C-alpha cells in the first residue's frame, strides 16, 4: 500500500511540473493576454451602460421632484384660508 501512495505522489509532482511548463508557455501567455483584453473590453461596455442608466435615473428623479413641487404649489393655491368671524362683545 505504501508504494501506491508514493506512486500517486510522484505522479502528482510530474503532472504538476508539466502543468506549470504548459501554463508558462508562450502560447498560454498569448491566450491569457487575449482573454484579459476581452475582459477589459467587456468592462468598458458595462461601464458605459451603467453610466447611461445612472444619467437616466438622475433625469427621472429630477422630473419626479418637479412634479411633486408642482402638486404642492397647486394644493397651496387651492387652500382657502378661513377668516374667523370676530364677534364684538361690547
């Protein structure tokens, strides 16, 4: 049983060493560079969309404030101030 464990360990070391060589190869670095460039392009696209959404939300918020301010002004015009009747008790 002990030999089987050593065999698995040595196989893992060999596989890991070969994996490192493959990951550090020129072709792998080229693939990493292209993948990173694609991620950066996607980030720019997402940020552009997020900026547009943020601007639209700001416009909606300002329009809503104007609507509410207009309603408040209309309600204030409709309020009729009651004058209390004064009774002379003289």
